[in-house]
C-alpha cells in the first residue's frame, strides 16, 4: 500500500518520536509499505513521520547512487548494497570535515539546497528483525542516514540553511503546506483548502 507523504507544515514532522518494540502492530507490513511508498515517490530514504507516524523508524536505499560517477569505485560498490531499516536509531558519533551536498526531501517537493554535514557517522540501531546493529558509514550513505535521522528528531533539512536562504524559500514552503505545488506522488497537505 502506498501512503500519502506528509507535506511541510504538518505538526507530525516536528513531533518528538517514540521508540518502538517488536510487538508494534503489523510491523513487517509497515516496512513493506514504506519501501513501496518511497519507491513510488522516487526517494532514497523515508522516515515514519513523513507518513504521519511519530515513531523512531526510517528506511534508506542508496542503490540509485551506484552509477554516480562522482563517487569512488569503493563507494559505488558500498551503496549498491546499502538498503537498510533503522529502528530506534541513535547517532553516537559524527566525524570528518563538513561537506556540502544538494539535498531535497519528499515532504518538501521542489526545494533543493546545499546542506553541510560531517562526512562519517557511527550509528546504533535495531534492524528489521530487531537485532542490535552498530555501523560506521561515510560519504553519501552517511548523508542519507543523517537526513532521515533528522526526521525522527523533528528536524528538516531547511532548518540547516542560512537565514538568507530560509527567507528566500519562505514563500515556496508556505505554498507547499497549502498544496500549491506539482508532485507526481500522493501527498497530504496540512493547510490545503478542502474542496466542497
């Protein structure tokens, strides 16, 4: 089942998320539906708040980057298999130089901006079988995780922009929350006028 993606301005994107346990209702189905939703929207990551659930869960699939010529051969090989489910994740360390990358977000269509993030992270999480994992990841995979992790912390990539950039996109963000944006995937807009 493909869920509508929650648009910028919905309070769920700012909520404090709760940890979940193995008895979370219909969990395997939820994961399957999240991947289906992400692929339908041509995304590489999706966090539970983006489908209206304030829980500490996100998924990533970096495989679309495997043919990216800007990546080293080693990094291309790594992302070609980098598909993960992150439950109750905690980034325990961020290291390396900050680097800029042009980011977008399924909840904020039509807005792309350079965001600076550190190059390497260490993250502890439970996988889809609720087994403990600890992984150190760098490059594009680290960036995808950092972006999705921010979602479960109630942070959006636009929060990381300079005051000037924020002012420049303010009107676009207001239009997104009202549904005044063209998208080719299902969305739920918090301030869209109801049709009578």
